[in-house]
């Protein structure tokens, strides 16, 4: 069983967000999770993470810019010698605030863009923010802070992958990620609206491969394949509980950001246990480590040491069993659910946006003890 130290901590600072993206991976019931961790809580977690062996910290959400203590949190992470990556929509980011983050120790920004086309981007985001995001990208590049642009790609924008890559180069990004939508959270509700055709996906991937070769040494171009169309699953998160700890805004620790969707798991909280205890001893992190939990065909599959059986959250969502072979795999007995989903395309007139009303209800008690 793998209990080597984690290398990455994903800090979901808040579930509040000004956007309503159709593919948002935050939990559908996020509005119930009101008591966000305090500045002191997060500072203690960062110190524990560094002591445990974590090297990289990803500050995300929701929208982390809505934490009014984000500069203090950045400084606390820098004091622990963590590499700090801010994952943001950029909405509300000013030059003064970005300069404060840089002074506090910020290493990198990952900025999300929904499309290379303004109308398409604003449709998916549920808000007219594309132009502001472009201005923020130029500001980040002008301040010489390393920048990654992340585009979640799906049926509504895959035909513009070339334009997205060109836009990333124009904006001065060092890396562009074309990440196929993962069908969790709101994306699963909108799956028939977002699922690309195999032909569309293949064209986009070919364009990305060509761009990656053409821009070698100038900008890294990464295309993350669509599980439903690949025939084989990705090694989700590098394997369950193998390298990453995710902490949600209320302090619950998970092996991945979608793990809360699996019914029956009791997640430990950093308010009552240390990260070391959680990583080594919690039933949740040990649930799908190693190979003893696997059923056939995963148990005897020669690929099990590469893909670790695929995504546990996807297995639960599609097969109702987190220990099942990921239905994305062509050898899974549940693969028919993925084949069926490929053909359930819809020109949905009323897409299901992330519920903005619920996110406004969340209270940030920044300085109150215990959240």
C-alpha cells in the first residue's frame, strides 16, 4: 500500500464564485457548507502540509479572490516554503492586489478562460466576463508572473481549439491546458449539452498535437483527453490517495475534488485531526489505495499499475459502485453507460448553471475561532 508523502495540496478556500459555469466541479450542495476555515486554520494546515512533504500548494475555490485574507494566506504558505499556484477566474483581480500577492510570495497563476470566442465564453460562464479576463491575462504577463491559461473544452468550444491556442500565445502564457470536461457536479447535469462527438474531439486533439510540436520551447500545449471517448481511463489524480490532498472550505479532507460525491464515505476534518493522521490513517484515504479493493477486470488487468482502475468518482456516478471498474474503460462491465452517453447529445435550451444564489449565501467568518 502506498503511503509515501503527498506532493500536492489543493486548498479550496471558498465555494463562493461570481460565475455560474456549466461545467463547475464544485459540489451541487455547496451552499450547505457555510463555515469556511479561518486564516489561522489555513496557516496551520500549510505548516502541517510542508512537514508532511507537500511541495506544491494550489489556492482555488470557487473563486479564491473572494477571500479577503488571500494575501495573508499567500504569505503564510511562503513562510512554509511551498510553491504557490493561484487558480482563478481573474474576475476582480487588480494590479495592486496582484502586486501584493507577488510580494507575499506567489509563484504562478492559472487563469481560467471559457473559450477563445467572447460570446461562447460568456454563455458558458453565465456572465459577461471574457473581456475582463483577457485584460487580467495581459496584466499578469506584463508583471512577468508565470501564467497558465486553462480552457475546459467540450462540444460548445472544441471547434475553436486552434483559436484558443493562438490566444494563449498572444496573451503571453507559458502553458495552455485544453482540459476535456470531467463529468462531475454541474458538468454531469449538463452532459448532453457538453458531450462532443468523437470526430470533433479527434480534430481538436490533432490540432493540439500539431501546436505542441510547433510551439515547442515557446509555450507548452497540453490536451487532456476526454475519458468518455478515449476507451481507457486516465490515472485519476495519479491514483487515489497517492500524491494529493484536497481540503474543502469547511476543512474536510479528500483524495480528490469530486470525492464528496461518493455516498457512504466519512471524510476527516482538519479541525479535529492533523494532515499526517489523515494521510496515513484515515479510512477514506486508505479506501482505494493498493490493489486489494479492486474487482475484476481491474484486479488482474496488466494496466492496473498505470491507471489504478480509473476514477472512483466516475465509477460511483455511472455504476453506483466506487469500487467498480471505471465505466470509461472499454473492458468495464459498465462501459455501456459511457457508450450511451456519447450519443445523448442535446441542444439544451435551458442549461443548468451553477447556482449563484447559493454561493452568495455562504458566510466568510474570516477571524472567528474554528471557522
